[in-house]
C-alpha cells in the first residue's frame, strides 16, 4: 500500500514539474521543421504556377505559328497556280494580253468640312481659340 501511494505522489509531482529541456528542444525543432516545409512548399507552388503560365503562353504561340504555317502553305500553293501569276502581273505591273485595253479609274479625294461632333468635342477654350484665330485670319485678308 505504501508503494502505491508513493507512485501516486510521484505522478502528481511530475505533472507540476516544468518540461524537461529535451522536450522543449524537440518541440522547437519540430516547429522549425514544420515552418521550413510550409515555406518551401509555398515557394514550389509559386514556381509551378509561373511555369504553368509560361507553358500556356508557349502553347498559344505554337498554335498561332501552326496556323500561320498553314496559311503560308496555302499561299505557296496559290502562287504556283498560273492564273494567280497572271492576275499579279496584270494588277501590279500593268501587263496585258495582245488586243486588250487597260482602263485605269482614278478616285477623287473630296475634302469634307469638319463635323459638328469634332467641334463639340473641343473644350470651351479650344473653341474660343479657334474663333479668335478665324477672326484674325479674316482681318488679315
């Protein structure tokens, strides 16, 4: 019976004792290790996202390049066609077949007065300046 009560007293004393230095040290190492793992995992996550974005951009560039390649292949096939060569010779170099007449239509450029929307978009001071400028031009004539 005496041994049982001594064990009980020892247990109670152990509960009130401060933690042993080894436990504190191991706890600190565990906390440091956990923090290090979380930090390194976060860095790996950021790098992976960066590389995934780069991969998407490169895939889009590759897709555009493949489309461009297909267009160029079609253009090369069209250039080798005899009718295309004749069309380019007529349009760019003004060549004609014997007995044909070439007709050139000139387009006239018509200068339109400024729209009211453009004058409305100017500020008050801009319109005043334009009016003042027209006034001095009319006096100088």
